C-alpha cells in the first residue's frame, strides 16, 4: 500500500473513531462518569443499522434508528445509577452485559454482511456513485472530515447552552448544581444518553465503512475512546470548548495513526494484528502514568 493511501485510510478510521471519542468525552470529562456502556452501545448502533438495511430501509433511517437505540441504552445506564443508586462503573458494566444478548437478538447471528451485492446501498456507496470520477478513498476522506467537523460544532454549541452548561457543572460539583435548583440526576440522564447516541452513531458509520457488523466489534472501544481523549489533551493545549472537542478528534486520529504504524511496520520487532488491544492498553497506561513518572524522575 502506498504511503499516501495508508495515511488516508488511517485518518479515515481516526475520524470515525473520533465520533466515538466525542461520546466518551461527554461522560468521562463533562460528567465525570466512567461509562462502560460504550462497549455495548457501539455494536448496538451497528446492529440496529444492519437490521434496518436488511429490512429494506435506507441508510438515513438506519442511522436515525441507531441514534435512538444508543440513547435508550444510555438512558438505561443512567436509570440504573440515578434511580437504583447502582455505582456508575457497575451500571455501565451491567448494561454492557445485557446489550451483548440484545445485539445478538437484533442481528440473529454473530455477524452480518452489508454487501452492495445484497442491495445494501450504504452512504459510502451512494457517495461513490454521486462522484464516480473521484477516487473512492478521497470521497470518503472528504465526507468524514465534513461530517466529524459538523458534529464537533454541534456539540460545541450544545455544551454552551443552558443544558450543556448544567451537564458540565454536574460533573464538577453535583451539590452546587442542586443548590441552583437543577436536578443533577436529570443532567446525568441527558448526558449519558447523548454520549451513547454518538457512540451508536459511530458504530453505524463504521459498519458502513467496513461493510459488515460483528457482535464483538465493541470490545475495548471505551479504552480506545479514552485513549483518544487523553492523547488529544497531550498534543493540544487549551481550555475552551472549541479546543477541548478538537483535542478529542486530533487525539483519535493520532492514536489510530500510531496503532496502524505499529501494526503495519511493527512486525519487524514482533508485533502481530492480534496485539492491537495490548498496544491500546499499554498506551493508555503509559499516558496516565507519565505525570507520576515525570514527577518521580524529577525528584530523583
């Protein structure tokens, strides 16, 4: 594969996972809520999209259905935490476990193909037909750049509305929010639902990108999203909402480029494709431990 094509494909995947990372950003950074529902809502969005396509609906209906399913999954996690008073981490784990069976129910089998030969005209197939004279890799790249940037701007606007500010304040200080007459539980429900709707949307888009859906495609997605958020904070400094969400997208692209390089050229030092999850975990551990290591080395 040419270096240019390798770069474009890696950036495309980074942009797709940037949508997921934006969802993770809402729960982990805005709400300070460690939500593991992501590992279940990501394949949920892909499964619901595939179901709509198999039933003859267009990609836009499938995407809307995926968004709704992700929001419901997040709402379920939110209710477990706010109504049943189950700890945040356990609430997400319980929903994730339930969603594995739900996803199998929706799909009817462990994996599904979204082949064009079966009449499944995804957004990427439609775009290819609209611009036949432009190489498909460039069409996908430009489309994803526009899509992710628009989502980023919409999220920026939302986080500066009254509800968005309340969600951010809830993550900072629930007691203070309650004294202002705002129910922090309601803000958690809105934030977690929005987060998982974005994650499910990312799953639906990636299903169209790769042409198939697998029930296990969500394993480790929350770690990938968190890694993107952390890498972005290291690469780009700033405190405004515009910069903060831009950090997430840049971090996602950089993280995907790094893992793609490691897997494509790392075979010389023993890396294999099945080492991806190991690389992800080690990268997150290294980044999280870096401030502590730097402090200890400075004192030595």
